[in-house]
């Protein structure tokens, strides 16, 4: 479900690219330090975005260092140094990944993911001890999704609500602020976006496996990905464009302190770009590389 | 934000005529007071802009009430929505069995405020089909389709429109802030014009 909130690389300023990589690498390294090497693979672009947003909104202290990496032991990379806020974000990443994997396993995922879930057990318990509030939010979100799936929910907004609320509440837990404010609404729509774009991207898989998919429930008649996207183009366009536009509108209401142009690239350009990519692709998208 | 009714020294149960009379009375007092020297003048100017802002909210509510029939359930629900009390408004809507075009319109606003835009659109479409001549319903549906649901809308021009200033979807008269400012400018221009005239004549 992750990897959909990303910048548009060709529009990214050089300094923003370095800032983005430094957060990504900083979180990855911190996960390695706090939870061991294995969970480093769970680092996502989405948590990188969330970290940038949280740091920016709190105007939190950011310190950089130059370090090498297992993936590239020769070159030194600029990374963000760990601090207590980044610790919490790294924990949030582990918690999110754990619950996502658990959800997949309940859905009948293969042996690979079951093994991964077992391996994440210990890191998850450590992260849980650090951020019990976020764990409760994520757990509630996934439980909510499961209930709606079992009931065969046909409303797109309703189906996306638990995940949207999850991201909103997680952001509020990390940053604070009004439950009705622009940050909360931005994160609500981003959560909704992630859920919907993932569901649309997974449609072929879900149609074959018979797993719940809100778009299949809502529109039915699936033959193949292209036919489905073409037949329902106006409705799908509205659903995704309205979610993205609401996220952009709420983003425009915020005041920024650190990473405005980078965050703007992601929210103004990245989301729409991802929608176009999914619409244009005849198969599930590959993992992005920034 | 302060309770707009408290600024008038009244409460939300007061009849519209009384509210209007008090607003006009206070506006007269503050408008004159603005020209007093020193802090007293500043204070009056501040009071005036506060009063104008309060009046926008109150007059909207009065208009909403008149639109849906004085004191009717839908008028009350409209007020709840304007106050941001969506759960209460939803509860009241659910309890109504007569689902008119206005009912669907109000339901669409609650969905919009909850960021459920697909559901909001369905309700607006129903409102338009039940009352095709209503300009408010059609304007809201057009905005939803052409601006908020349009993947090519200019991203920089989008604004929240949920809590005040610049509403995108929820029909509302233009906000007073701009008007207050232009009123002040107008007053300044007129005053300066008078001074010039006096100088010329003298």
C-alpha cells in the first residue's frame, strides 16, 4: 500500500533532492540502529514525506551528517541525524509496516510475507513501547478496513475512511493541532489517496484472487485493467482528482518553515503524476526509485 | 472567534429585526467614534470591523432561516452546519422522513465537510434533479465537477474553503473583510476629497 506519495524527480531542485534523500537515508539508518538491519527494508517514501511534513510543521531541529551506507559503502551520503522526533517516525514506519504485513497475511499472503511478519515481531514490540498511541491508531484503522471489507462496502468514500482517518490521527498525534485544521484535512485526503490509488493499482490482482477491492465492488464488470479504467474513466477521474485537489487545497492553507518547495513538489505534482501513471499503465506499477 | 451574537449584546434566539436594529445602532456609534483622537478612535475602528464580521455570520444565518422557512427543521440543520456541528446536523437529517431537494443539498454539504466528495456529488445530483431550477444547487454541483473534481484545476488557485474566508463550494455571500477594507478606503478617499474641496474653496 506504500510508495505512492513521492516527488516528481525531473521537477525536483537539486537541493530538494538532497534534502529528500537525507531524510530517507536518515530514517533507514535510524531504523537499522534502533531495530536491527532487517526492518530497514520497510522504509518507505511515504514515511519520508510524513517526516518532512512533521519536521516542517513543528519547525523541529534538523541536523545533518555525512555517512556511508551498506547499499553503497564507498560514497558518503548526507543524512539527517536521529533525534527523538525521528525516533518516533521510525517507530511509526515499523508499526505501519507490521500492521500492513499482518493484514496481507490475514488475506492469505504467501510464505515470504509470513516469514517477514514473524521477523518483524520483535522490532514491532519495541516500536509499540515507544509509540503506543500510534499503534492504537493504526490498529483501529486496519480493524475498521477489515470490517468494511467483510461487509462488502460499496461506497468509495466510506471504504477509504478508516485509512484516511488513520493517517490524519497519526499526523495529529505527531504534530498536534486542530482535528479540523488544514493539516488534519491534508493528511485525511492523503490517506484516502494512498488507499484508493493502491486499490486501483491492485485491481487486476484482486479481481483474480477475489480479494475485496472497493472499485470492483462499486463498478463491477471487470475484464481487464485497461477496459475497467476506460469504462469507468469519468467516475474514477472524479474520485481521484477530487481527493488530490482537496489535499492540494488544504496544503495551500498551511504555513511552512523548512521544506516548502520539496513538499509542494510532492503534493502539487507528485500526486497527480501518480494518478496519471496508474491510468496509463496496463499493469501494476513497479516500486518507484527516487 | 468571539460569539457574533455577544458582539451585538444579544443571543441567537433574538428576533432578526432586533438583531438588525442593534447592528445598525452600533455601526452608527462606532463609525462616528472612529474619528475620535487617540486610542478611543482606534478602539472604535476595531469594534467596527469586529461588528461587520459578526454581522456577516448573523445575516447569513438569518438568510438561511428565511430560505428554508423560519425555524423549520432544515433551517435549523443549516445553522448547525454553519456552526460546524456536523454530527448533530447529520442526526437531525437522518430523523427527517421528508427528503426534499433542500434535504439532499444539506446532506451534500455535510459529506463535503467530511471530505466525502463522491457521496456529496450523488446528493447534489439528486438535489438538482428534484429542483432543476435552483441556481444554488446547480452552482454547487458545477463547482464540484468543474473545479474540485477536475484533474487539471490550477493547483495554486485551490484553497481550503472549509472554514471561512474563501468558500469554494458552500454558497455564501462574499466575505466582509474585503468590504470592510474597501469601506475604509472609500471613507478615506471621501474625507480626503472633502479636505481638498475645502482647501480649494478656501
